[in-house]
C-alpha cells in the first residue's frame, strides 16, 4: 500500500474490535492506514520484518495494540525509530491493567506513547497519530481542528434527567 503513513498493528484478531476504534478515527479524518496482525509471541519474525521495513516503507506512526503480556508495542519500538503509540487492550483476567503495565514501563531509550486502556485509548491513538501527521499536513490539521471543535460543541452546558 504505497503512501500509507500509519500502521495499526495488533497482537491478535481478538484485539481488532478495540483497535478498530483507531481505524475509525483515521477514516473520519481522511488518513490512510494499514491494519495488520503482528504478534510478539506467535509471529515474532513478522514483528521483526515489519519493524525493519517501517522506515523504508514510509510509515510515520505505528499504533500497536495488545493485551495481557503486551510486548508488541515495546518490541516494535525497539526495532524501529518510527514513533510507536501503544494501546493496552482490556483483558478479562486483569481488566487491562496487565496490558497497561506491560506497555507503559519502557526502559530509557525506547519510548512507547501509552494510551488509556481499551476503547478510549484506541480512539486517542488515532487522534494522536493524526496530530503527529498534521504537523506536516495543513489539510489534515484543518480537519483535526474541525473534529475537535465539533466534539467540543456537542457537549451540553447543563445536564438533563435521562
Ligand atoms: C495478546 O494476547 C493479544 O494482543 C491479545 O490481546 C491477547 C489474547 O490473544 P488471543 O488469545 O485472543 O488470540 O497477544
């Protein structure tokens, strides 16, 4: 996929319902992306190949989501200098706190920009990726500003009984 600047990767098909939230934001903002299953544990060679090729392929941001022993974002950050945004996927056993801790505590030198657990984190990863690309893309900057203004305008000033 020539020209794609955002890679959304995830450890499992089971992560897609969460990670789709990042894809939907990018769709709304008109940002092209690719989505791939790349597991740190089950497909380590795929992880390595993806990371090795990322710069050469023109990727500018990688959004990486994983749950449990969520090593994918950190391992990807160790393999490429393309900025990695990590999304801790919510898990049944430990509610995603396991994923969060696995992603957020990177050693000095290999950062992962870690989002919130679950759906909010995935959506914010899409927005963060768009914000990074918008630094060099005036059209996208305009669309992102409009998106943010629309969200702000949708918030009522007073609560109502539901
Ligand atoms: C992780 O294990 C994946 O990121 C996923 O969140 C979790 C469970 O994977 P499945 O057993 O559902 O494939 O590697």
